[in-house]
């Protein structure tokens, strides 16, 4: 009996085990299917996100390239960079003025004014507001802008004009300070103007970007930009040799006295159309070449002029003429001293009539401008060393003489 029931019992257990295994397999398969579906969903979503992010990155990359390079129809070489100086100009423009001068050119009966009436020549220039005192607005400009003017007027940024007067001038440095009385200026104008910020022209380098502002051709304030082309460029005008900043920004008539600015909007020079138009002896029109007086070279002089002190050109105290390299008497080339001014520095030195100055402070003298260029940056009381040739028997000998400028 027991042997017959045992197989049935085993069979029931086996069927039960098979049922349990079947349930486990179904569960495992179900879990696998669900897991696969989840993974597939994650893959699809991830792929979509990747494509979207990649598309955004590509678009941003394209956008940067387009912003960096701007092509225009009139520049066949391709991309150009445009420098926006509007913010600097907007900040500085209230410091720049237009100057109008009236100079008497004839009042005689038989002069150009045949019928006896006075005739005036009107000139245009620019200026820079550099200070405000208890009584005046002080403006820096070129000396040639206001030289011999019978009348002066200044127009501020709000286009209102006021009479001005000369405070101090320097012919050799070609600068002047003029003033407008505060009692004549209305409150609206005072609110619209500002004092310019002075920079250091000693810090600039060739290639630095610059901005020039001035009353070009008398049409009103205008702006030109460029770079510093050269430094300490020697330019001779009216027997004075000046060391100038050469720029490639346009400097035209009326720009004289205007501001040369660095990228910060600081004044580093005074533009001068006079030097630009006379830089070449041929008198030909010059393009791409402008000149400005370095502000640091004249800062002390500006202070003196602001305080009403006149600039007195220094002198050695001699008169004479230039002897050329090739001359009939085989004399040394240089400046021949024909007269010594009584009481001058030369009079108090060992210099004598008949001496020939061949060098001044080691600079060779071949023209009067060679002497003047050395004296240009000196002041009363400074000393210069002259190398002179003098007659000793039948030959010329050389010696050094120190002269105190007066």
C-alpha cells in the first residue's frame, strides 16, 4: 500500500515545483521586459536630449563666429572690426568748445579797404575746457587760433556763444589759455559743460588708438579716429622746431586747439592743423598725417599761463648768421657770432664775437632751427654747452663754453 501512494505524492510535489518555477520564470521575464522598456525609453529620451543640446551648442558656436566677423559689400577682403568710440566721445564732448576769432586786416584808406571801412578776417578753431575758477572758465587752445584777434567768442556744447579774453600765450609752444567770465554764462550752459581729464602723453606708444575732436573747417564739432603713427616727430614752423605726436587721423582747419584723446577719453595732446599743413615744404596736401602737441611736454607752461604768467622765450643773447658747409673762406660750418647782447648769458660767458658755434648740447648746428630746437624745451636759468671754433693764429681751434640762458 505504501509503495503505491509514494509515486502519487512525488508527482504532486513535482507538479507543485513546476508551478512555482513557472511563476518565477514569468516574473523574471516580466521584469526583463519592463527593464528593457525602461532602458529603451531612457535611450530614446537621452538621445533626444543629446541632439537638442548639441543643436543648441552648434547654434551658439555659429552665433559667436558671426558676431566676431562682419562682412560688408565695400570691403572685398572680408571681415572688418568696427571700433565704437561713441561712449568716450559722448563723455568728452561737453569739454570741447568751438572758437571764433575776428582779426583786423585793414583800416587804411588806400589799403584793401579802399573806401575807408575796417575789414576783418574771421577764423575758426577749437579749445579744451581745463579749469573753472571762482570767476572764469579757462580754455586751452593753440596760440595761432587767437593770435592778433580783436574779438574772441566761444561756443559750448549747447551751441550758446559767449565773449572770451586772452589769459596767457606762448608763441614758441603755440599754446594759449583764454577765459569766459562765469557771470556771463547762464545756469543751463554751466550744467551742460565739464572739465576735461588730462592724460599722460609720455605713456602712449606707436600703434595706440586715438580720437581727435575739433571744429573741423568751422562746421562744428566732429570726430576722427586713428592710431599713433610716430612719437617725437620734429616739425618746424615759423622758425620753431617742435616735437610732435604724429597721427593718421584727419586734422583740418578749425581742428587746431582741439583734443587728442586716448582710449580712456583723457587728453594726451592738442591737435594742430597749422603743423599738419606745414609739415612739408612743398605745401602739398597731406593725407593720413596729422600732428598734435604732447600734453605732458607743456603741462608746467599751461599752469603758468592759467595764472596769467607770460611765457618768455629763452635766449643765449647773440646775433649772427649761418655759415654753410662749403664756403669760400674754408671756415667751419655753424653759427657765426656777430653781436653779443649786453647783460645776456652770452655776455657773462667766455663767448666772443667771431666765434662759430658748431654744436649746442652735442647737437650739430647747420641751421638756426638747430639752436632753437634745443632752446625750445628749456627755461630761464638753464645752462647750455656750446662747442665753438675760434681763430688761433692761422687756424681754427675748438673749445666748450657754458652759457646760462636769459
